[in-house]
């Protein structure tokens, strides 16, 4: 589901929980890799999948506009 972009946040949440559950059964190096994987899953849960995912097509794309010129620096408004 995560690769296909279906219910991305929920799939990433379940994958992150699964990796955290697997932590006690692994060695030290594998634990570090699993913690990194869980962190990546957490980022996907918080940020979402992106503009080209199935979720974005179903629920609408959201665009964040970042203005490089602020009014107090003399830029355009």
C-alpha cells in the first residue's frame, strides 16, 4: 500500500509500528537500521506522500507557497 500510494499515512504508521515491535529481536546494527526506518515512516506519516500520490488525487493536492521576498526586505507583496 505504501508503494502504491494508497492510504499512505496509515500504511507508514503500521510499518513504523511493525519495525519498532521488531527491535528487541535484532542485533545492535539491525536495531539502528530499524530505528532509521521507523524515523522515515514517521516523516511520511507527518508529511504525507506528495502531490503525485493516490491520496493527493483523491483528497486534493495541497500546495505550500513560499515567498522569497518579504515586505520588510523591500520585495513584492
